[in-house]
């Protein structure tokens, strides 16, 4: 046998190997894939995905709906001041911004925390201009979030909610399959 030359595979070792592989393949084809792990583990995954999905809807959903309802009615609020504004970008994809809006006219009033999420966009050094709606005077926001990046925030919310819903549904299916096989 020459080094580096292909062999035809007709030897006794090759035939025995192929027979064993044929048996293993037919056995693997007959077995159905069983979920790995105890059903309790998949229940925890389901609860975690469901909690993140619920948390996303509770924290970001009402703000986005309010901003869409009040779009075009925002005007600068000169009696408010934005402080402690920062945007943190993760892996050039997710940007989480936060700011506190305080009242200049009534400094004893508690500051309003404003948080928002964007995908594939950064803060870019934008000025944090506090705005108030002309329709609902109690609604305050940051102009950058309420008008400039509203559609980015909306699409980011829909995409994130869709991914979490998909993970929750997948965890539910695997949990049910693990529960039936247990």
C-alpha cells in the first residue's frame, strides 16, 4: 500500500465497519428524538422565557403605545430638565438609553425615569431635550425617543417580543414532550 493513495475499501475491516454503521443508522432512524433533561428543567426555561416576554410588554409596551398615540404633539418643555442621560450599546446591536427628567419649577417633585431600547442604532450624542405633549400635559418624554427614533423603538419592540414569543413557544413544546416521555 502506498502512502497517500486511496484504497477501494473492499477489505474485511471495511466491510465489517460498514455493516456496523448500517445497523447503527437503522436503529437511529427508528428512535425518535427525546428531549434532554428533566421536565422541571424545561418548566424553568418556559417560566423564564415567559417572564421576560411579560416584562418586555409591561416595561416598554405602554410607552411605545403612548408615544404613537401622541406623535406629532410633542413640544419642548422649558420647565423640565433631563439629567443623568446615558446610552449603553451592547455588541453594536442593542442600545439601552435612560434619563431622568426633573422639574425646574418644582424641585421637590420626584424625577421621572425614562428608559428606551433600540436595535442597530446608537445615541449618537443627541441632545436630551425633554418634551411635553400638547394633548396630555402629564405625558413627558425625551424628543429623541418620542419622535426621532419612534419607529426604530417600535420595530425593536416587535422583533424582541417575537423572538421571546418564539422561545416561549419552543420551550412549551419541549416541556410538553418531556412531560409525556417522563
